[in-house]
């Protein structure tokens, strides 16, 4: 299973745009880049998924360069409620043993 | 409410005991996944079921077992409990057996072994 690397933690002020980068040098052709958000003592919540270029939804944007060896989750104008752990995963069809890793702990500061 | 229901929400038990955690998947989802999250750790994949059959197995201890019933609910059985088994246990579900498309997680069962 291809591994991902992301920063352990990040701080940001309210109202700023936050970009969390994930490295996945060994991404496979059929892997989709997927991000989850987890608040303390809650289950992770699916945020966004993409294969290449850019994907945007009501919550975030996902930027993927042509080589797909990295990706950037962009959260526009964060608020205190965006304080959470963000996980970057590579998902593909099939029965995978998907482990989430430790993610990036985002702390939004007033 | 994600639609995935886990019971109980909290469980405190003594070492050596056995407990059963229950998960009802989101309506229409056939696949169930179990995860363990220890303090400040990532989510470790334990096991996956699809329509009653085991499909993938992670680093699940031999003291742990699971099954998915005909009504699609799943149970995770933890026996001979040790202090290190204290963790949050999450259940997730998806429509298809493949992981693509993401999972919907429940709110978890917090197990404390004393």
C-alpha cells in the first residue's frame, strides 16, 4: 500500500487560507487521493477526493500536480471549528487494509 | 448523525474480561470496517466485512474477532482484555466492498480497560 507523508501539525489564524500538503511518491495508477477530517472523539469525515488537477467542493479544494506525487488540501478562510486532524489517504478499488496514519493536526487560533 | 450507529458509546471493564461492540451500518451499505484508535494515534484498520463475508484483515489480534450478520449489523468481540486495549473503536460502512469513494464512520465506542 503506497504511503503518504504529511506534516504532523500546523497552526493558522482564523480567516486565513490553510494549505496542507501530502507527499505520495509511490502513488499507483489506480489510486485516488482522499482527505478526511477528524474532530476529537469523533469518527473521521470524508472531505474530498480527486485523481488529477483540481477538485473543489463546498468545504475544500484539492490540488494535484500532473505527476500526482503530491497533493494539497486547501481550506479557505478557516474558522475555529476547523481545528481538527486531517488525514491524506490513497484509495483504490479493491479490498484494502486502509490505515489512516497520524494525520496533520490543524490548530486554528483566534 | 452519519447514519452509522455504534453501541455502546462508552464501556469500562476489567482486565481479562470480554466485551462486544456493535455496529449498524448506514442504510444500504453492505460493507463494514472496524478500526482501533489509541490515544493520539492514527486509526488502525482491523477488519472488513462485505455482505456477511470477511474481505480484508489488518493487524487484528487473535483475541479479537468480528462478524457481520444477515441483517448487515456487525459485532466486534474483544476477549482477555488488557490495559493496552483501551482505545476508541470505530466502525465505518460503505456501499461497495471497495474502499474507493470513502467510508462513513460512526461516532465510536470508547473502551476503557482497568
